[in-house]
C-alpha cells in the first residue's frame, strides 16, 4: 500500500493552516486561564453562592430556550404559509435582535415593558393591574427578545425543507389543519426543534450578563457576575479561575452536545421564498396566523422603535466625542472581521476535509470563555514584557473574533463541505491547489456565507463591552463605552442618541457585509 | 502510449484488474454493467483512485503515484465540469493557467478554442446562463486548450437529449482529432460505441478487458457482452 | 574605526534625545473612567496642573474605583503609575494592604464632616450617599419607613459597585446587628439590583423606580447643568454614609516630587473649584469663592456616618452575607 498515498489528500485543502488557527484559539484561551491560575492563591473553592449562580445560570438558559423556541413555532408556521406585503422585510428584521447591542436592546425593552413603559401605561389606562419586568421572568423576556427571532428563522428553514409534493398530497387528501400538523409538520419539527433548543440554550448560558439589569437582585446571580466580582472587588484570582473553568466546562460540554443537534445556519436567501400552500385557507386559520404574525412583529419592532425614538430626541445633545468613539468602534469591528476570517476560514477548511466535526468544539470554547478572564489573563502575560494599555485594542479584537468564531464555523463549514465535494476533482485535474484553490474556487463559492459571517462578527463587535471596559485607554473609547460614560455623567439623553448611532452602525455593518457577500453572487 | 501493468484497483470489497495498453490517437469506449467499475477505472487512470497493486506507465515514465494534474490526461465528469462563479473565458482559461493570470497570448488561445466550439459570443457569460449543450462545449473548449494526449470522459452528456448528445459526440471526435489525443469514454449506449469508438474496453466480473476493435466486437459480441447488451 | 565612530554618534544622539525627553517629565495618574471623560474634571485639571508643573500630566482612566485597585494589584510594583486617584474610604484598607503606596505630606485645611489624618491618602472630594427622588414624592424619613412603604427603589450590587457597597456600610453603620432586619423589610422595595451606578440612575430617570441610590449632590447636576429642579435627595434620620474619594502616591513612582506636587495641587483652590460642577461632589477644601450656586439647595444630613477604613473589610464580609440572605428569599 505504499502507493496508497491517496491522491485526493493532495488536492484537498491544506489542513496545516486550519490546525494552526485552531491551536492559536486554544492557546489564547488556555494561556489566559493558565496566567490567572499562576497568580492565584491556593485553597480556592466554590461557595454555596457560587453553586446558586451555576444553578440559576442553567435554569434561566433552559427556560429561555424552551420559551423562545415554542413561541417561535406558531410564528414560523404562520410565516411559512402566508404571503403578505412586507413579509420579506419582516423576515429580514428577524435577524436584527440577535445582532443588537445588548445595552441598546435593554433600553428598548424597558421603554415597552418597564414600570412606566408603554405596556403598563396601556394596562393602567384600561384599569388592569400592571406587570413588572424585573425578576426571573425579566431575564427570560430579554432572552426571548434576542433569541425567538433566531429560533423562528431556524424553524422557517425547517418548513422550507418540506417537499412540495407532500403539501400537494395533503391538499388532495383534504386533511384538517390538525391532521396536517401531525402528518407533515410534527415530523419536521421533531428534527429541527432539538437543535434550535440547544443553540438558544448555549447562547443564553454564556450571553447572560445582558439580562442582569432585569434580574432583580442576587437571586439572579450568574456565573459571569461571580467571575466579575472575584476579579474586580475581591481580586480573588483563584476563585475567578475556578469559576472560569466551571463556565468553560459547563458551556463547553453543552456546546458539544448542541453541536450534534444544532441545525445549519443558512444564509437568508431562500427564506423569502413562499411555498405554495393549499391548506389552511379557512377564515379561522387566517385570523390566527394574522394575529401571530402581528404579535411577533409588535414584540420585535416596538422596542426597536422605542430606541430609535429616544435616540432621535437625544441626537442633538450628543457630544462630538461620540463620533470619535464611533470611528474607533468601526475600526475595531472591521479588524475583528478580518481576524475572524483569518481564523475561521482555514479552520472551516480543515473541518470540512474531515468526517467528524468534533474540532468545531474549539471554536465553541471561544463563546464559553469569560472575556474578563481572557482580558485579565493576557494582562498578566503581557505586563512583565510591555504596557498592557498598548494591547487593549488587540485583546479586544481577538476576544471579539473568538466570540463570533462558533457562529462563523456553523455558517461556513457546510457550504465548504459542499464546495469541496463538488469541485475537488475538477480542481485536481486542473492543478488548482493551495492558495489558488482558495482564490479561484473556495472564496468565490462561499462569498455569501463569508459576507454573512463577517456581518455577524462586525455587529457583535460593534456592541461589545467586554474587555474594553476594564482596560480601556481614555483616548480609545469605543462607542458602547462612551455610551456608558455618558450615562455615568448623568447625560442620559445624549446616551440615548449614542445608542441610536450604535444601533445604526451595528445593523449597518451587518447589512453591508451581508449584501456585499450576496451582491452579484450567482446561484 | 499508456501502459497498465498488472494493475489492481480496490475500493472496499470491490476489486478490479486491468492489464492493457492504450495507443495515442485512438478512441476507446468503456462499457459494462452498472457497478462494474467503469467510473472507477477512469478514476484510477486519472489518479483519483490509488492503485492497490501494479504500475502505470506513460511513454516509459512511471506515473502510478503522480498527482492528477501531473498526468498526461484530462477528464470530463458527469457534472460539475465548470465553476459557476467564473465566466466562460475564465473556465476555459483554467486549462492553461490554474491561477487565472492569462497572458495576452494565452487569452488568444482561449478565444480560439471558444470559436472552435462556436461560443465566441459567450466569453463573458456565466455558465448558469448557458444551455446544457453550451455548457458541455465550454468544458470541451477547455479540453482543447489543455491539449493533453489523453482525454477521459465519464458520461459527460448523459443528461442531454439524443440529438444533442450525438452532436456533442461529434464535437468531441473533432476536438480529439484536432489535438491528436487518445480518448477514453465511459458510456452505456451501444449506438455511442458505433458512432465514435475505434475500440471497446469491456468491464465486467472484476476485470477491465483489453481493448478490442469496436465494429467487430459489436457485430459479434462474446457471451458476457451479449448478456449485457441484451 | 568607522563603525565605532558611528556607534558613538548614535549613542550621543540617543543620550541627547533622552535628555530632551526628560526635560518635560511625565506624571502618570490612574483614575476612574468618568474622571477623564471630556465632560468630567479631567481636561480642566490637566490644563491647570500642567500650567504650573512644567510636566506632562497623563490621566489614565480605568472603569471605576474597584477596578482601579484590581488593576494596580495586577501590575504590582512594576506599574507605570505615579499616582492613583479615585479610591474611596471603603477601599483604603485593601489598598494599603498591597504595600504599594507611600506616605506623602499634604498641606490642607479639610472641610470634611469627619477628621482626616491619614498619612498616605489625601481626600479631594466627598459626598453623602442618599436616595434621589422626584420632588413630587414625599420621601420616607428613614430606612424603617422605607421598608414599611411600598416605594420602589433601584440599588447597585455591592459586589460590583462602590455605591452598592456604600449602602451596605450605611445600613451597617446605622443599625449594626439590626441590619439584617432592615434588609428583610426593604427586600420587597428593591425593584432591581444593577451592576453599576449608571444603570441604576438610568433606570430611575426612565421612571422604573421611585428612588435610586445615589448622592445628595446628584440633584445639583440637574439643577445646574439642566436647569431642572425636579430632583431631590431624601434626608434620612439615621444620618448619611459618606464616600470620601482619595488620591495617593505610589512607592514605586519615578517622579516622587512631582507626585507630591500633584497631591497638593488636588487640594488647592485651582482643583477644588473644578470638582463640584464636573465630578458633582463636595470639594474636600471649600474654595475661596465658596460652593457654586445651586449647592446651597442640597439636602445636608444632620449626621455623617463613616466606618473607619480599617474596619471596613470585616464589616463588608458580614454585611454582604446578610444582604445576600435577605435579598435571595
């Protein structure tokens, strides 16, 4: 078998760069963790309040996932079988909450669901008791706002995969809506729902810092807050390290499970295609679908509208520094995109060339590592050699790219597999390999997905307030940081204006990348 | 000439032996029942399927382990012969320069090839806008510019209608005639064999039989071939 | 020989440029973020000090007081900082424990409600913690009344914010062993607990709560900067806990003389007149021109509460446990 040196290996993507990228990410996290541990004093263990934080973290993530996905089912169903003016726009807007800067979204949610928000004002006007947004349900509400649209998009993909022959068949059989649901939709949901649940669960497990404001008190302590406290107030590096490991293991193992279940995140194209349906024509079904779509749209758009309205009012009061900060944020976002692509593309190429996808876990580690832990760890590493202030932006950019890595891999790997499978032999026969293979075949083939992943990274980086908050240099404030500073200086109106700029930039960079990727890209 | 010496190809449980020589300028048809290994044989010739045993020589040179593009041959597949994101001109140009950086002279060669397959007006078009027959001709134009002494075809026209397929076969025949190359084509249509092949390689029962003159073989097939042809 | 000449010339040039650079010495001051922002005291303080010191003052902002100390501990003796400004009385004990600070003579007649004789840290401004509300609300007179009322309040998490920790100390200083009962009674008044001051104050302005934990000086911002007199701070009969913000010199400073000069500058008229309307706190030494117009309208507590710096750590641990227990039910 000496000559069994399989020729195909020579034609496929060179895995060395991919392995290097994966090792780099792994080193980035583990070195930081190691640095924190090296400075820790021995004897740190988890106290009862830490375990309470672990319990709360898991519980709220589970609840958020279940509520998000089950609310998404009727919305996706209604969207799948109705066509109406503005449907395409609504489906596009479904992508907005997920990339919305958290700090901005919470403002919007408060304007609607807060104590003196629009909902309670309306309830009061008709003499009904008001509702409180604070507490466990507030955390879940915020997470549902972020993730229900994402779940809807995933489920909508599921509906698109139902073969039209099957729909024609049920139309001929004149099945009732309930029978159609059981015969056609339920089997499809059984395939798609577990993955959507797992994805939302992992996101909520790690992105919970967002909802702390709505948590209502120490009951709602999450692991991330415990890490925050250990670093900032107690300076207990040992406890911080232990908590970081707990979070890594918890989120990492959940992510690993999710990986087997999570559906492929597909580029928006195709979702605006409406499949012809012959069922659900009765008046009741129509009214129900209409209500579901209207409610979902309200839930989604009203908080966004509130942010825009408040922001427009605050815009004139915004100091010029905000624009400088916006410039910094844009350059951070753009650099984060570049770093992400340099890491994600070779990794995706490597993973696509393998049968299993276990190495994708390395990407998921980035999502589950605490940015504060990474920031502090690298501070410890850099400090003996150079001034860590000089590296704040670099670390911020690396952390941003790492946060987006798992999503980028989910987006890039499947089409990469397809591209390799389809064009591997043709490329080999033409002698297209190595860098040429990327330039001539892979990059053009994946343009739409690269644009989508880049847009996602840009938007997430734009709104991020992770490492930068602790180690920022006054001259290089980012937009979210400047917004917090404005709030800290009592200038809430100006902060609302900054929030609007932040919203516009986040959605803008996503839109540009996503459209750029699909512009004149052939099918 | 391409010489196969006691070649053994295995893929899982599948085994196939081959021991024959292909001459330059001849046209060979590969026929045989489904699953007998026709495509695998082409894959092995081209370097996609490794040889489990035996050697392969091109003009005395051992190419048993050479990379696909380092062999004196090119191949047309059943599908995915063109990159949909590249223009017709670029797709053909890849046959000369895998990095797409064509010199003025190479560009002229490509344009000549396009005019020989009657596609001069489509140089800037993307494959997606062309008909199935036109797409096949783009791929053939690339075969022309590659000018390899051996052209392998793995049922590239199976999806075309009978008239169009016959037309394409004629284009192929002219193309290889222009470059003086040998041609090896997998097919399951006996009329294709009569239309284009000088010799037939019959693949059956774990063996790729040595080429036999097409006309004589088709007129008086041995029992196994008769069973296949029905 | 040629190379040797070249090397000598290069060395000489380097020496000259180093000297030139050394002629304007650099003083690095670590402080919290809001101090250095363009609408904070930073720009004016920098301008005023550089006018007299013949140096380059570099103000570096790090999130908040707690993060400032964490950062200092991370950097240890290798820190570039000469001065740290923005720690408060709750953090002084922890700061001294690092052994990174040096005693500095500061000459000032402080106008603080308490006596100040710390040899290491000099106070530059101070304030009372207080619950801020809209004037149309009749505030409770003390913590007990607050606990009995159904008023909604927003507070900060003592594990992540200095005002949050201040409230813990406030209740502890006023009630001692009775503190758990006070927290039990107040638990249902707390709408939510935020990570930092900004979030809490933002929620209050959005109408999410009747009162927010802030400072007695907060209404001065609305009055002076926004000409809005609708905000007031509730006076509590138990007295109000103080926050005194301090500045100190690092032992490892390479500009000890300049650092000392800066500490004395911070308690001088030039700096003290800037602080009230930029940092929105009381000046540690009342400037010769007096307090800015508007400050006279502020609530002045009858009694100032402060737990001595060295007793803060033990109290904090106990109070935090009590707070967690009361609010987790």
